[in-house]
C-alpha cells in the first residue's frame, strides 16, 4: 500500500491518495461538523477541553454537563454525535449514564478518566476509546481522527489486504494439483472463488461510495462505517481461506501468505472495532425513522 498527501485543485483541500492493487481512492478532509457534548464534574476540566476542541475545525461543542443526570437530559435534547464522558462523577457515574441511554439514539462515547484501570470496562460498553487525564493534545487529535477520514483509508487498507491474499490464493490454485487434478477443476473450489470475489467487489463498491461522499463534503459517517465493517468481514474470511489453500506452508513466518490474517486482525481494531461500527451504522439508520 502506498499513501501520499497531495493537493487537489478542485477541492482545494488536502487529500490522501491510497493505492492498493488496482484500487485508487481519494479521502478528503471536507465534511460536516460533529455535534459534541462535554460531561465532567470539574468546571476547569470542562473549560479546558472545550477550549481545545474549539481549535479543531471538525468539532462543534453544543453543550456541557456537570453530572450524569444533566448528561442524560442533554443527550436526549440535543442528540450529539460524540460525548466526552467523565467516568467518576457524584451520583450517576459515566458507566451508569451509558447503561441508561436509548440504543436507538446513543451517541459515540469517549471516556475521560484519570485512572487506566477502567480501560477494559470502557471497551466492554462499546466506548470508542478512553483518554487519560491530564489530556494529551496529540492523543486527543489521534482519537478524533476516527470521526474524520480515518475509517475510509483503514477500510481501503483492510480491503487491499484481502485483495492481495485473494490474488495469491487464486494464482496458487492455478498451479496446485490434488488427486491429479488442478484445484480449480473442482466445482466446490470455483464456488468459493466466486463467492469471495463477489464479497470483495461489494466491499469495494461501499468503499467507493464512502470516498465519493467524502470527496463532495457530504455526511459519510454511516457509509464509512459500513465500508470498514464490510472490508473487515470479508478480509477475515478471505485471508483465512487463502491460508488454507496454501496448507501447511502458511504457518511458515517467511511465507508471503502468513502475514495476511495478522495484518487484518491489526487493521480491524483501528478506528473502532466491529461492534463500534455497528453502533454507528444503527444510530445513523434510526435517524431515518424518527
């Protein structure tokens, strides 16, 4: 995969060019603002975070809450996209706030805490991430990138990994023989190839749609999550299938096919797990039924 930042004269915005196999996409940084709510029982912490978020062009702070009860009311009234939620608060804790939220309107949660002991529990309630206090500027920007263009290139990277494994497997199947016959002469194997190719193309088209929306400055949150979700799902299947095609050779670390399943595992965790993508997809979908 090759990534480079270039200037697009038409959009006049920085774009990322990604090449993987025969696929080339442009992911621009032009998109809608994220409605953001800050929840913390410390006024100084709220003001500090609000001041930092105002410097980020992608964020619109729509409110602040001093405790869990206020947070629940504001989330219901303002329907934010993202909530910075303190864990330890008097009365209703951050975890209790999440448990009381309606799944149909639940925003993406980013926990704030001074203690790393809550990390596992934060991910158990499908939080996007957690940030340790005092907040590090670089860490904040890293997490917020998930809501801008990061899901699109990660989907491209993951799909590119799947395409690479698929190509290696098919080329190997053209040469390998079983019971005196080429593997591709067995109908069951041709069905497998066709099935995976159709899934790869479906994920590719969803990725193209996400790029198209990003390129035009339209809301791409749901589609980019679907692109990443589909890319990871098909990549998991294809890379393991490809490893099976190579048989025992796939366990040799130096063999080209060995790295593909591990690469997919790594990229599947970036920019939100599959459960996080489902939450985003469902939340955006339910907006149509209100």
